[in-house]
C-alpha cells in the first residue's frame, strides 16, 4: 500500500510530516483484518525537503520524495 502526503507550503517539508504520515497509516483500513500489508510512502512538496527527510529517503527503500520540478516534469530525477 502506498500512502502519501502533499504539502504546498513556502518552507521545505520537515520530518514531522513524515512521522505524522507514518503514525496515521495504521488508521487506514483498506484491507481485510489480519492481512499482511507492506507500507510504502510518497511525499510531495512544493519547496523541497529538509535534510532530515532527504537523509531518511536515502536510508530507506519504502520512501520516495517528489518536489515540484518532478511533479511538473516527470522526466526530471534527482
């Protein structure tokens, strides 16, 4: 299951947004009770990400980050 959040703020997206998304993922009930769910996360941000979020994405394979440039032009990669 991919869970995501989009922020259109003037500041880079901080680690608290990632932590909040992870906390709320368990509240989503889209699969039968007791089934195994592999969680993946996607964060979308107008003004990029703080270093702590970038570091988390570099260390994890279940987290993808998308900035405004990538959203507007999907051929752009970072």
